[in-house]
C-alpha cells in the first residue's frame, strides 16, 4: 500500500505541473548508498531523464533509474558445520570488533545486504549558461524508490542468498545536486552530474549493533541527452 501511495503521489506531482519536455537523456555511474561506521560500498545507478527545454533558466526533470543500494556490513552468528570448519577458521579478519564473539557451535559472520530499487524522481532545476557551449545545472527535489531485489552475501563464508524484496522499505529521499553540461552538437549534450540524497525515513542516522547508519547516499553519473523540437 505504501509503494502504491508513493507512485500515486509522484504521478500527481508531475501531472499538476504538466511541463513541456524539451530534452531526454541517459546516464550511468557509481552510486554510494547509506554507509555504516564499518564500511562503505560502491554500486551502480543507470537511468533515463526527461527535462523541460534547456533554454529556460528554471525547469523540471523527471527521472527513472535502476539503482543498487543496501547496507554494506552487519554482523550475526552462524552455526558451525563440520564440512566448513576449516574454511571458517581461515575466515578474513573483521574490520573491528562489534560482532558477537565466536562460540563452540557458532561463529560470527560479516554480512552484506544488497537492496536494488527502481527510483522515480521529480526535481526542480536552475540553469546558468557560462557560454554558448557550457551550462551549469542545480537540482533539488524528492525521489521515491521501490525495492525490486534483495540479497544477502556472507563476506566471511563467501555465499549469497536471495531474500524477499517485499520486506525492504521503500526509499524516500530529498536529493540535491549539481551538473555540468557541454554542447556536443545542436541536438546532443554530454553532462556529468553529482547528487546527494538524504534518507527521509532516518533523517540523519540510525544506530545498530555495528554502529550508526548514515542516511546519506551519493552518486556521480555521466550521460548524454538529446534535444527535442526545432
């Protein structure tokens, strides 16, 4: 129900403005999801955009992208199995010591949780033309991510298990960013875009057994856009 409500809200937000679309684009690049005090991870984001005409100083951008998120490192206890005792004894050393201590029947396990999302964005934009070929662009606005994939990888034992994406919370964020756009031809632009997204659920950080989770994600994408119309 929450996911459906989020989609409806984003759709109504865009329908109210009904802006003319003057530019469509594709971008991809590294995405750094929320990090804990123990470790960060680098993942990927790939997306499509539709923007109001680039000649205007103020405008809107609608985005749809697939982003890889998740929590990089958590701890738990895993039962010892006779067939893997040797491998468990040779497990990599953990980064620090918040994990529970090993016992005769269980061993502490480092786990990496990965949650992938389809992300919808409605962002306001302000543009400043440096010259005929170079434009600076500032963006800000809400994004809403629907979880579509969930997996858990054991960094200690090297295996991976799928989990139910329905148990992963939707990803609400307020995003701000800056971009540089370069005119390649009368129809084609190339751009580099850096964005920071604040997790609206956590509004800062949440403390877990492995330390605080900082609710800030970052991305650095490069892309091309095609100008529509005459």
